[in-house]
């Protein structure tokens, strides 16, 4: 699966997906799509959580964040994906109106 590096690897990403999903009672995943035309458009990475919600719930069925890679902040796709999952966790906290917990 993953390999030992100085930054996060794919094993870390799997663990973070499971942790966020368990904490927020949802299913977390990453979507990787090519951007642009041809081979030079880079990638669009999406991180999402899907909740099992009851009818009439104020909780949305999904929360997602999307970023493009390559980017200036992350040298590899694993580091970019890991950071995106942390951003997803922050967006979920906004849904629960818990922004003050992160300040």
C-alpha cells in the first residue's frame, strides 16, 4: 500500500478517511479527475463525506471540497490529498457550527 516518506502516504490518507468518517458518522472518499484537454491540465481532487440523513434533517447529505493539483503547496499527490481531507474536516465543522473549536 503506502511507503514510508517524510510526509503523508496513502496509508495515512486511508486512516484519515476512516477517522473523519467515524467521527462524523459518514463515508469519506476522494475523487481524482483529469483537468483540461490533453495531458497538461493537471488533476482536480475532491474530498467528500456522505451522511445518512433522515428526511427533514438540517444536515446536508454531502459536504465536499475541491482543489487542483499540481499546486505550489504540495509536491506530491498524497500530501495534497491529505491536506484536502483536513480541509474537509474543517468544512464539516462549519456544518455543525463548531468553527470556534478550531480557532
